[in-house]
């Protein structure tokens, strides 16, 4: 499984490290619009080839997948072009800016028998998957609370009106798209689509959310999702039921361990042995690709589509709009 990467951010370096740790996975090329940056990043990551030529990258016969980790607003067009040129795609979260964009990508992938994955690490982690087994111990679910706070390194420059991409509506930025989406994937994967969605957000003068709380209503319980880029806090995910509760250390993004307290019995569980949280998603994608398991790929795409639908509803309930909405 040979992968070409786009972008030169920290997440790309983490992805390349995770890919190298997976057997039969190799990152073979680095793309950036800046040739010097592409070459320097490739050297830093130990990759022989780099390019600033997008067409060259898509024409390569030595690449099975394009990994897209550019600003959010570019995901759709770049993924579409890659699929149209016959490349399988792994796209960083958020998959696209809108649900309709994702629907179009899914249609292209299916028509060309290509694989399309969202690089959302949470739902592939062993500790997360263990939660399915533990839920019966908790009893009937009454309340979920997921909190993920990460003070952005770009926030001070945003306050200085430098308009970085992650706080720019033109680039589909904001706390919901960048941070809170982990919480939504976590809850969606465990419990499916909510029947009611609302987002109460701190909105900056340019119309972007710097932090906020998504509330989700299910038939038998309610859930809150806190996501911030303007402050720090304790990250956790907690599921409370009539027989007890479980708490996920480091929250939906980390899933480092699970503390279970049910009927007076306490235990801590951690079945993960990889420090790089992206390892498990790549392992999953490799297995699906090697087995030509389109059914599993499409099931993951349906999950991503449901999450994107909830994200879009939440965003618009707070009055946040992107150019892609037009």
C-alpha cells in the first residue's frame, strides 16, 4: 500500500510515522505547493520523492493512495480530482465542508471501484472498540459528556487579526470542524444518529466559532459535546448509566484508557500498545484495501456521512456558514 501525502503540517508527520510502523505500508512521496518546503519536509520524514506539481502526483503509477491533509476547504476538490484520476483517497477530518460534497465523493469512489476513507483516528482504536463490550455493564444510558479542549497555537495571531486558516470561514475552519468533530464521531459510532442537534457557540467577529457546546438528543438520553480552540481544559468522555459509568481518559481524541465503575466494582482498562494514535486507522485501511473489502469501506463512509450531516446541522443552528454552503 503506497501512499503520497499532501500538506506539511504536524498531522502529516504523525501520519507518516504511523504508516512506517505498519507492515506493507509505505509513504512514497510528499506534495506541497512550495517545492522547497516539500523537499525539506520529505527529507525530514525520510521520503525520497517530493513535488509541487499536483498533476505529477496524480499521474504517478507508484502511488495507490493520496492522503489529503490540507486546509478543510480544499479537501473536497483535491479528493475529487484524485478519485477522478483513479487514485484511492484517505482524507483528514473533517472529510468535507458539507454533506453534499461528501455525497459527491462517495458517488465517484463507488462508480470507479475506489477506496475512500476519512482519517478519523478515534473509531479505530482498540480502547474505543472495547467500549461496545462494556456498555451493558453501565446499564441503560442516561447521559453522555464528551469534552475536548486544545488551545490553538494560532489563536493569538487570530486575536491580532492575522486570519489563520483554522479560524477562517473561507477555509471551513472553527472549533466544531477541527475539535468537536472527534466527540461527534465518538458518540455517533456508539449510538448512531441523534434525533435533535443544537450548537451553542462562542462566535468571533468574523463569524467563526472559537469554542462551543453541541447538544444531542437521543430517544432515551442526552449528550453534550464540548470543543474549544480558545482555551484548555481536561479532556474526557464519560458515559453514565443506571448501573454505573465509564470514563475515557484523554477523551475522544486520545482514548488512552477506560475507567469503569459499575455496581461498586472499579477497574481500569487499556489494551492499546501503540503510542501513535494514527497507527490503528492505517492498520484498518490497509486490511480493507488488501482484502478489497468494499462493504466495510462503504459502512465507514455511511458513518462519516451521518457525522457530516450532524456537523452541518450543528453549524447552521449556530449561524455559521461557509462558501461551500452556497
